[in-house]
C-alpha cells in the first residue's frame, strides 16, 4: 500500500509521544524522520530504537528529503513562524502543535473539511481540542451567545513552555471556542491542580443560550455524537455525566445555560495516563496527519 511520508520536527516529549502514536497506527501515513537540534536528545534516541531515522540537524534534515510531504512541528511558537515559511516554500504541509497559529485552527471532527487544502494548520491547544467540539455540538443546534470553559489538569502534566505562555494558550483557546466552536463570545480558564496522585484532565463547559425556544434533547444528542466522534481517535475522551440544562443570572439577564462536563484520560503511549491534556494534542495531530495523507493519496489516484 502506498503511503505518504511524514516527519516530526521537535524531539521533546510532545514529539516523542506523537511518534509512538503514529507508529502504532497503520494508515496512509509513514513516519520517515524525527528531527531535533540536540544530539543527546532522548527523543532522537527513542526514534532510532524504534527503527526511525533521526537527525539533530533540525528543519534542514526535513527540507533535504523531497519525499516528506507532511511535517508535524512540535518545537515552539517562535520557531514555527520561521519554520512555516521554509516548509511552505518546499511544498510541505505543516501541522502546527505550537500556539503560533500561522494557519487556521483545526479540530478534526468539526472543521477539517473546511481546511483540507491548507498548507499549514494549527492544533489550537489541549483545552481547545477538548472543549471546542463540545461548544460546537451545542451551537450546531442552537446559537451560543457566550461559552466558558474551565480546564483542570494535573500540575505535573504542565511543562515549562505552557507555564511561560499560559496567557497565549488561554487566548488561543477562547478564540477557538468562537472560531471553531461557534460561540459569539468566550472565555477560557485554566486550572493547574497540584494534587497527588495527579488528577485526570477534567473540563467544564458552560454555553449561554439567548433563545428560549430550543430542543434540549437535540442538544444532548448532538453532544453524545460529538463525544463519540472525538473518542474514535482519543479513546479516553468521555463525558462525566449527562449534559445539564440550568437557568442562571448572566450579564444579559436570566438565561438558559447548558453545562457539559468531560474528562480526558491519556493512552499511556509515552506520557502517563493522567496527562490527557498532552495526549489529546498528539492524538488529534496524528488524526489530522492521517486524514491529510489519505487526501493526498486520493488526489494521486485521480491524477490531480
């Protein structure tokens, strides 16, 4: 079976977990290279142990291989801004796991079809991948005036990059609730919980509805369908209970509020299972890569 060659740029924890996810899924995509800049990187050593070519020449190693068509960038926002230009010039499609947001936000079950021709897509944030689908599940039934999400994750699952850029991640997530989820306005609130043993990622979504006439059963059905779609590529993604319909005082008056609670447990490929916040990013990126690889193969079959 023909496959599309892919590479991972960034040999840190995110890149390493993504590598294991790609390797355990036999699809249209073939991982050909893991590239970093540290010759002593554990990620590069693990790639070699898994039989994958590894290089500490960074993006130059990827650009040197004309057969690599999909590149997962797991470096940093600053680095990706430079990498994006080089990858586009080389005709390679970039899946960005940093908060650079050079390309459009992409959440696989929501808006992949809208961006299937894009040369660069952004995977938003862990909280965005977990909660934007839930907001969208509501907004496709009834308009959402305001959405708010609270993501509670284990402190041990938060790396230094996220801690240094928490404001940027928060803004990115709120923007995704609007641009992808469909809310008119939104707010994102991250909570880092230091409890031991570490907790599993838990999210609470509030969707304020201004319309009085809507079918809550249809909303509940839509949420369940969305959770099923996400859990196909993130098996630990599930509801913590049935969606709730409440009525609360808001800045816009007393209005109906849909409350959805879910949790994300990791697959344990490289990260511990409590780190569902990290797992959903790499699982979503792998899903996008597979779908793009299939799209490329289909175009080749019809001679486009």
